C-alpha cells in the first residue's frame, strides 16, 4: 500500500527553506535559522524525521564510547597480513584489554587512603568497577576510546539548539554554526532516504508527481 497524505515533491520546499535558513544564519538570526530547519524536518514523514533530543543524542554517542579495563583482557581476531587477498588472510587471536561500553559504567567517588590523600591533596578520586573482573579502575589511569566513523556519518538525532545568553555570547556564533551544519547534514541525508523509499513505493520520484498522493 502506498503512503497517503504526503505532498510528493517536498524537495522543492526543502530547497526554499534551505535558502531561507542560510540567509538567516548569515544575518545571525538564529531563531529564524532554526525555525527553517525545523520546518524542513516537519516535511518528512515520521519514519524519516530527525529526532531533536539532547539526552538521546548524547546517549547515542555514549553508546559508542568504551573504557579499557586495566586488570583483565579479552580475545580478538587479528589479521596478520591485511594487505593480502581475503582468501589468503592469516588470522590469529590476540589478547587486548577488555573494552567496556560506557553504558555499563558507573563512575563514583572512591575515598582515598591516608597516604594517597596526603600526596594528592584530595579526599576522593573518580573510579569505576569493571563488570567482567569486578576490579576497581581509577579514571585517571583509564584509557577511553571512541568509535570512529568516516565523515560524513548520520545517526538520525540532533541535540536541541544552543541558546544564546548573557554569559555565552563569546564564541556563540561558531558554536551555533557547528550545530547548524550537523542538523543540515542530517536533514539532507533524511531527505535522500525519503526519496529512495518513495521511489520504491511508487516507481517514480517525487518530482514527477505534482499532486497529493491518496494512497492505494
């Protein structure tokens, strides 16, 4: 069954709002720029719409962050000759520090013993317990790795826009432009996916139909 209730050619309206958003960004009308991006987002159906949620955005990023335990290891396959054809690969197992997903970590304040508190002038230090070996790792000694992605990459989520206040005026324009670019890239990618799915459902592109689709 085809999708109903959607104006097929939203790409033209996307272009109009894109031009408006860029113009508002140039004159530093931040509310106008965000309004334009939000209007672009509202043109998409629920399946392709970008989620605007700061907590969810950082939860998604955190899910790709790992802490390395200093006390236990895990086995991982290693290709000795990656330059060779896949059929000729020599695969061995190597031991590496256990990688613990950030979502499994609970950082807490560990009370220092007397000598440590004297040497560091601190009563507590940040620490976490490895769920695999139950050892206590100190944050200062912990290596953290973040999953790497080839640019550009998309997650379908953006945080809420930064708000300008009397205390963050310096550097705000650069910060806002960074956010604007993240949101814009996600929207362009969402539109591309929407058009691809539309062609699969209807056998033609949105631009070829200039009426409201009532479905099957």
